[in-house]
C-alpha cells in the first residue's frame, strides 16, 4: 500500500504567510486525496502562497501530476504563487518527461523559492503604485 507523508510549516515573507508543505513517500492515485485535502484547506482560508518541498518524495504518478496542475491553476487564478522544490533525480525525470518542467517553477532549494516569493511580493507592490 502507498504511503504519503505531509508536514506543513508556515514562513513569513515580509507581511505574507507562505505555506511550506513537505511531501514524502508516494504520490499516486491512492494518496492524492491526502495532498488534495491539504491544499483545499489552504484555499478555504485564502492561502495562495505555497511551496511544495518534495525532498522525501520517492514516486509521483500521473494522478499526482494532475493534482499539482489543478492546484497551480487555482493558485494562479487568485494571483498567488506555487513553487516546487527539492525534486529527487527520479521524480524530476517524471516531471521532465511529462512536460511539467515547463509548467511549474521548480527550484533546487527551499531558500531559492522563498527568495522568489519575496521578489514576487515586490512586483505586486510596484503594480499598486
């Protein structure tokens, strides 16, 4: 049986809360609902700044990729940001073969994604002025 682990941490970037979701194990048709529930809980409270840290993810199926695409679309509609970090070589290959490396912003390190969110925030503020 597939097992997925999910741990959530909050980071403050400037005055905005960023949710960092550590995902480990296997993200497949059996475990997708777990991550979907986590993401939907963020959407219900209007949290649209999310980093998925997949350092411990061993496997992702097309069902897992599909969930990520749907989540990305929802977040972009709300002008949020959705970044993926720390993909293993094997998981990165799945993203690459499926064309998902062109769809998602993928970073090697969590700190790189947090820095991008900080710049993202500046771009939003500049647009308001």
